[in-house]
């Protein structure tokens, strides 16, 4: 039964190939274009793409060319070939800068970068490009109805970059590289000061520097616990109503106690 099913699938694919090849062999470009339009409407984008590409040379100097290229670009996009789609949207703008569809193509070019944006753990080059291009779109088309969505996408991308930085900083902390974690969380907070998690980042700065101080050599501990105290006091100034205020106060008291104990030890040693 399984062999029969596989055989039927192969026969179907071959017949599809023969069908498109038969159309391609037809010398009539208008017939090919009609078939391309038919496949496009049916959402058979791979077939439409092949036929649009084939008839482009014939229609290059004719009025239909702009619509052909427009749909050709969407064939790539609708097959999730976003890298190629971005390039085709860009080329459309270069060939038809005064087209009524130029605003749409400008947006779709930026959106294609957004569609290539990976999960936070991976390289975020396309995420940053998407943010930049969406901002350029907003600046270039100030009255566009697409600006609301463009702004939302910028916020989504920004959040993804924030998550990536957070995970990097947290990894330092989990690996016991507390000084590096403190520096990374400080950079994260400075980069996203208005974040809803800003107080959490500040607390992680405190935790990181506290652990760094606790594990330091005796001669460095007092100085480094004083750094924790500075961070705790800054927490209170910046986030007086935070639900994490008690945690910050606890690290403040622990640091003061540690400094007091260190001074007592020094007195005993020198006595």
C-alpha cells in the first residue's frame, strides 16, 4: 500500500512538471502570461514564478511589465524565500520608482528582513536591518497607513535584541563569571532603561557584584562590597516602589555586614 502511494505521488509530480514544461514550450508569451496569472491566483507560486520569469524579456518594454515584476516578487515572498524577495522588492523600486505600488514595495522590502529575523539566541543582523529599514520607511512615508505596524515591528525587534542581551548576561552569571555578568547587565540596563524589566536587570547587577565581592581575595573585598552598596543605593533611587526593593535592601545589609566583619578581622589581626 505504501509503495503504491509513493508511486502515485511521483506520477503526480512528474505530470505537474510535464504540464509546466508544455506551457514553457508554447511560443505564445500571452498564453504563458495568462497561465502565470492563473497559477498566481491559485496560489501555485512556484509555477507562476517560472512562467513570469520566462515572459519577462518579451514584456520588458511593455506596460504589463510592472505588474509582472510585482507578482514575480510576491511569488518568492509567498514561498518564504525572503532573501530573494527582499532583493526583488528592492529591484522593483529601482526600476519603477514612481509606481503607485512603490510604498508597498518599500514596506515589503523591510518586512522581508523582519521575516528573516531568527530566534534571540542567533545572530540578529537581519533583526537590526529590519528595525533600521522600518524606521527609514516611517521617515520616508510619514503619512502611510503602514506606519503603525512598522512601529510595532520595531518594538518587537527591539524586544528580541533585549532578550538576546539578557540571555548573554545571564549566561555569564550562571557560569560564575560575576564581574562580566555585572558589566553585561549594566550595559543591558543602559541600553534599555525604559524596559519593564529594568529593576530586574538592576537587581542582577547587584547580585553579580555581590558574588564577585564575596569570592574576591581579602584585600579586595571591602572595595568590592562598597561597589555593591553603591548599586543598592542607586536601585532605591531609581526604583523606590519596585517589588524587588526588599531584595536590594537585603544585599545592602549583607554588604554592610561583610564590610563590618572585615574591619573587625583587621582590628583583631593588627592587635
